[in-house]
């Protein structure tokens, strides 16, 4: 059995289950605090998962605090506009994203998710992450009541003072937590209900393609184009750095019964099961010219992923010495780009709460979890509702969805969009135990709960930064084994 401990400080040891984006950012933050941790990752090797990811002022100040903003910008392109087309490639309208920098000091950027995962991974010692660890059981044993014990499928056992479930949609941490609550009659009824399933989604990233054929690749900003097809089909692509495109194809289910039937029939997806969906989209018109088959054929088959897009806002996020972040407690549809961003915002707020821990007693840990939940639940719920609304507007096929889409894309004044951006830009949480990033735009961020043990630092040594905040080519240095194959999916 491996036991984790902290040296010379009465701080808790932590097991993070899941080395996705939320789990890795939390690990980086725990390093800054000085909390001992180990990350248990179920995949044997890290895989190049997913497609495009967007980030804006809601999270970029955090990476500026960490000194990682330049590295993030180096793998990104600015995003100014999203163009929407119908199935005949007739322009339906656009969503303007310019003006964010004036409001907040940051542009919206788009990058490839695998590149970002590598960047985070490069900041963590390989000794901290253990691969091929599928968690089976989590318990607070009678022989060690002040610890939590994690048992993996290979019979290895780990102990720490708390467990963080950053292990995604089918979280083993959540399943263990909810089983205990169900046995004691304390699990809320909504948490017993199944997740909703809205779409099946296929994504991929092409290899380098000819910029003469696709001149948009020559620009220093990204081109984001989406198509709403007939009979519940949607697809699109985004130009990326390195003369590549990320692309996606979605099929909306007609009902939850159909979704559950398809989920049962496709419980084990792999390259062979992708062929049918590839065939459905291969001849669809490509908003960058030619057909979607051109991008699909330029993508290695093993780098094409197909997943169900579930959604659910869970009510219970913590119990005992276990707490959830990211998709494990709020699974969002991806249309609004909220899932990974909110997982990382969870990591930031949870780390702030850990910084304030008085000791590693059950009482102090519960207080930290309560503070985290009180700061994040309503924010995450707002983001979840936004993801539901955007998915209906941008991908929905009912007459009301089409009407809302037409109004938004063709008739909604830019000034109204701008006011919505201003409202959304208010929530920009930062790491409260590091020097704060000054507000650089016209919209000041919302006040944030300070870290009590760090309050004097902000008020005395960095008083100007504090007032402004409220008022106004990397290398993997740690030798991680990173496989260039996407078979499965990471957490968050």
C-alpha cells in the first residue's frame, strides 16, 4: 500500500483520479501550495484526444498568473467570428467574437486540445502521475478513519487524506460516493436519474494539408465554420496552427429512447464502428471547399473519436473525504465551450479553498468542500444552462430551434451580443494565493472570496493589484509517455 504524506506542514495529502485537463491543472496548483498529491490515470498511455478547444477571459488570467500565457498563445490562434451555413452552404449569419479584448484585456483563442493537454502535462513531474490505474473502490476504512483508501483494478491500494474525482462523465469516484449515500438513504432523487443524451459526435484532427488549397490556413487567426444540415445532422471545421483542421460531425437523437438504444448497441466503439458514421458525412459539403470526406481522409483513422454527448447537472459534489470536479459533477454539452473551462475553474476555486485549510481534520476538509461548492455550484449551473441553450440554438432541428437560430444570426443587433459578452465577462476567477492579474479591460471582474491566510499579502504588498482586480515553444521536461493515438477519451 502506498501512503502519501506532507512534510513539515499540517496539510492534507491528495489523490487526484483522472489526468484530464481539470485534474492536471489542479495538480499544478497543488504544487504551488506545497500539497503532496498523486494522480491516478486509467489509460495506460496518454492519447491525443479530441479536437478544438476555445478559451477566453474566463480562464486566461489564471494562465497569466502561472506564467503559462505565452506558451498557450504559441499553440493558439485568435477567434473573431463563427460563420453558420445551411446544408447547401448558404450563409445563415455569423456570431461576432471581436471586442473581447477591449472588455477584458484578452482575446478569445482556439487551439487543439491534445496540444493543450501536453502543455499542462509538461508542468508536472512524471513521478506524480501513475498510468494504467482503473479505480474500483474508495472507502474510509475503520482501521484508518482519518484517511481515504483507493483500490485499483490491479489490486494496488493508495491512501491519502482526501480524493478528488476528476475522472469524467463515468466517474468512479462519483459512483462510489453515490453508492454510499444511496445505502444510507441520503442521495437526492435527481442524482439517481440517468444522464440525458442529446447527440452522438465524431471528431478528428487532420494531418498538415496544403495551404494553397485552403488559403485560410495562411491567416494569423482561426476560421470557424459550422453547418446545420437536414434530418438532425450538423458538421463543421476550424482552421488550426500547423496547417491543420479540426472537424466534427454530430447526429441529434430524435428521443431519449433512441439515444439509449444506440448507446446499448455501441457500448464498445473503435475504428470499425466509426465507418458507418464516416459514410454518413463523407459526401457532405465542406464549408472550406470540397467535401467533409477530404478532411476525414486526411485524418489517421486511429485519431478519429466517436462519443455520446451526455448532459447532467449533479446536485451532490462531495461526501466525507471525496469531492468531484468537472464532468464528474456537471456534464455539459460542448456547443458553448463550457465543459473543460468549468472543470478548470473548479480546480482554481478548489485550490483556493485548500490553501485556507487549517489542518487535515475531517472538519476542516468538510469546510473546504462546502466553501468550494458554495462558490462554484451556481456558476456551473449557469454554464450548464448556457450550454443547453446554445446547443438548441446552434444545432437544434425543431421549428422553434430554427426560428431562434434565424433571429440570433440574422436579426440580433451586434450591440445586444456585446451586452451579453459584457455580462458573461464578469466572472473571471483567479488564483487567490498568487499575485493577481490586473484588470486590463473596461469590464472589471466580479469580487472573489480571498484566501484568508493570504489576505495580508494582497492588501499590503500588492494593494494596487488587489484594487485593480476588483475595481477596474514549450517542451515536456518530465519525460511523459505520450502516445499519438486516440482510442478512448480522457476525463474533463
